[in-house]
C-alpha cells in the first residue's frame, strides 16, 4: 500500500445493488483518477468465504459461520484503516451508517484525515447547526477534514494527503 496516497473508503454502499453500482463504477474510479490508491473494505474479504456462508440455509450453522467470520472482517478493516493515509466516508442516508461512524471514530483516534462525502440532500443532523450527527461531524472537522456534497469537491478536500513538494 502506498502510504502517502492510500485512502480507506468507509461506506455502506456495498449493501445495495444501486449503491454498489455507484460505488464501483463512479466513486472508486473517480478517486483513482485523482491518483489515490483506494482501499475498498468491500473487497478485502475473500469472496469465496462470503459466498459459502450466503449459500447456507438460515439457521444455527449459518449464524455460527458468520460469528466466526465477522471478527476476521473487522480486523481486516481495522488494519486497513491503520495502514491508510486517510479516510473518505460516505455519509448518505437518513443517519450515518453505524459501521461508517465507527470507522470514522477509529480513524480519528489514529490521527487520520477524514473527508466526508454527502451526496444525499435529505436533512440528517441533530440540529440546524450540523450536516450529520454532531459527533461524526466533529471527528471529521477536527481531523482537518471537511464534508463535501459533490464528487468534484473531493480533490480539494483531499489535498492535505498529497506529498508536499518543496
């Protein structure tokens, strides 16, 4: 992983077909076009492991298989955040996805730059003074990051991650 240009992409977009389409066909290519190595947590787990569980019938065996795999997924994502230079977090939805919020908090604790992307125009805040959950927004802004509402604005928001040329 190229430490200076790797960004972890925290996002719930992998949960839906429409979200996956935007995520893989628009969002990731856009960041790559800016010169960033995108660390995609949706692709870090061996898909064969996921497919094997998804093919199982509902019941205790399937539940136990998820219980065994979930810590592995969590550790893989934790390590990827730790290794990345910064985090781009998708903040869309009525409320910020809980997994994305956890990744933001962890990244903040590690001193990473966090940039939020909210392309969703619905209101989603604790009060009129914030864009999203006030604690999530605090971590993003306190990290030196910002919240943008257009993909085109990510280039400027991510500039602090670029190596400085003297």
